[in-house]
């Protein structure tokens, strides 16, 4: 009944999300591209292409510019190019209605003419729309823009198949027609964001954030918000709390590119992260031809998913650091889950190997250290278990479960003072942590601090009235308290009696001393009297 409550194994980190108080992409754009806003406000003709990777913030910027444009001219439309896959839908988005029997080319010119002389068209995913609508549409659309003097602001994703087939294609009508504004972020932009998000970040870590984010404003914001003097902890927290975001990032790649990138990460992990992998290595590992691997790697280099190494005789490649960390995290989760399964099957030494594989890949992988600590604790390898629990707390000192586990272990080793400290730390982190209150109650009980034990068991029942163990423990405590109180009273009385006995002895000693002093005085007086008589 009076025993510690253990906490369970940790299988996988949870997920979360982040939101910003204002749009940081717009803040940076306004600082770096004032001329665009000025041209819109001054009715100077504009033909711009905001070119950036997915989640670079280009759509938010286009929306911001749209709000400026519609205040200048009522003939202003915002179109989602990814949803427009035929000419009829395009012209319907502009408020036009082309009959099924009408020639869309002729009718379309009439609709576009309404946006002439200063009207605005804001088209997101312009490259995708052009690819879906085809070359004939592009020719007519470009002709109308020039003829009617329509202002046009658009976005595209460089390196995408849609962009390569249209805007990058020399034969496309819009090739080199639009003024390109690259949506990307340099060191000064990131420093601006750190100020806006009220963070101070070391200059080397600012450079690291720039490299990791790959111009993805969402990743950049999260890395900055999660920063607390350690870029590795920021990376870890960002990956744990935002798995969907990173799936979206990988979703920008084709399935074959994703497979090659995964193979690249595996090869780099296998060599301990010391060097990259060559085309030959990847071809052998993936069973693809070197030509296919080289083509896909070059495409991923252009979009910053992969970078070339410069310190190898034979040219090698490394994955984007953040994607590499994410792949390491996923692999660690797999080893951790495997370890848990093996523990359930009683294969303890095999489980230990799996946990250590996860730690070998990522020494900062908290869950594997924690689960290995539990396993070593169970195997009575207490010194090693304590080491693993303390490794967890080096990574995350606010892990209340680990403080609780460490407290239990220290109590087993009769290190009661430090055990009490660990339980109290767990409770300070989470005041309603039921197990920690219960366990410190058990500790107090073992130390015969029954009043404190009673207080902790009552707190457990305040948190969870259905906790039968705490309830049963409380039932037996009053007798313990009475007996302990009687023992205290008896000890106190015995102490007082002992004091009295000591006082008696002291009084007798004083009496004897006084008698001796009186006799001495009498003798002295006799001698004095005799002298006077003589």
C-alpha cells in the first residue's frame, strides 16, 4: 500500500502550433520594397512577379498590396490562380459571364478592357494558372495587359514544374515580361524579425536560422519564438510541435525527390554526420541510375533542399539542416517505439540497444534517455539509471516526470534529502501532479514525518478524489500520528525529568560548596579575633 507510483514510458512527442501577432513577411517587404507601395499609391503602372518558395510569405504580401490597390481603384480583383483551370473560370472570377456559344477570346478581351487605365489584377500562383490555361490564353492575356494598361501583380514558386514550363520558358509570352521581386530573407531581415518578436539571438545562430529556414517565413518565426540561448533546443522544439508544417515542406518535393532526400539523410546519419554523400553513393543506395539521381539532386539544390559540399575530392551533397534534423527525429522516434515494444515483450537488452541507437543519432533525444532510465532502473542498474534521468534534465530541466522518477530512485538508494528535493521540484513545475504529491507523501511516511505525509495524501485526494491508495494510506495515519505523538510526549517528559535530576545534583553540589565556604570563613574569623586579642 505504502509504495511509490511510477510514471510510464514516453512513446512520441506531441504536436502544437504557433501564431504571430502580425505578419512578419509584410514587415520585411515594406522595409525592403518601398518603391512597390509608392508606385501603387502614385498610379505608376506596375507589372510585378513576387517570386518565392512555398510559405515564404508571398501570398500574404500579395494580399497586403491588394488592400492598397483596391483603395486606389475600384476595378481591382484578387485571384487564386491554383483554383483557375480553364478560361471560363478565369473570366468568371473577373465578374464576366461568357455564354457557352460565345468565343471566349473575343468576349474575354471585353471583360479585361474594364480593368484598363489603372485597374489591378492580383493573381496568386500565377505560374500554375498559366500552365493550366495554356499558351493561347497566355498570348491573349499578355496582349490585353499591354494594350489596356492593366496593372498586374502576381506570385510564383521558382523551381516548380509549373514555373519551369511557363515563366522560365523562353517561348512563353510572359517570359521576362514581369519585373521579378525575390521574396527571400537575409541576415538583416532576420534581425528585424528578432526585434519584432522580442528575442535576442546570437549572430552565429541568426546565420543558422537563415540556413535552416530556407526562406520559409513560418519556420523562421518558429525558430525565433522557440529560441532560448540554444539553437539546437529551438530546432528540437520546433520540430516536435509542428509536424504538419514539415510534412507540408516535404510536400513541395516529388515522391521520387522525397525518397532520394530520405536516402541522403540515412547515408549522412550512417557516417555520423561527418560528410555528405556522392551521386554514386546515392545511386547505389537507392537502386536508381546516376543520371536520375543527378537530375533530381540538381533540382533540389536549386530549391535549397540540398546543398553541395566543398570539402570533398568527389562532389558530395548534404540535406538542408532542418530537414536533416527532422529525419533524425523521425528515425529516433522509430527506435524509441521499437524499444518500448521490446520492453513489453520482455526483451530488455534488445530494447536497451534500440534506445541507445536513438541516443547515438541524436544525443538530445529526451524520450530515449527517459525510457532507458526506466529500463535500467527496472534492471536494478541504479547508477546508470540515475545518469540517464540526469541526462534528461540536462536537456529539459522542466520535465516533471523525470524529477519524479529520479526522486523514487534516490529514495530507493536512501538518499532521502535529495529525493525530497526532486519530488518538490516536480510539484513546483506542476502543482497538480498527483503522483509527485503521492510519492513525497510516501517519503514523509518512511521518514516518520506523519503530519507532512497526511498533508500530501490529502492534496492527492483534492486532485483526484478516486485515488484509493491515498485514501487507504490516510486511514492508517491517525493511529501512527497518535502513537508518534505519545512517543514524542513521553520523550519530552523523560527529558524534563532528566533535567530535574540534573538540577537536583547541581543544587546539592552548590550546598556542599556553600558549607565549605562557610567553614572557611569561620576559621578565618577565629584567626582574626585571636590576633586582635593579642
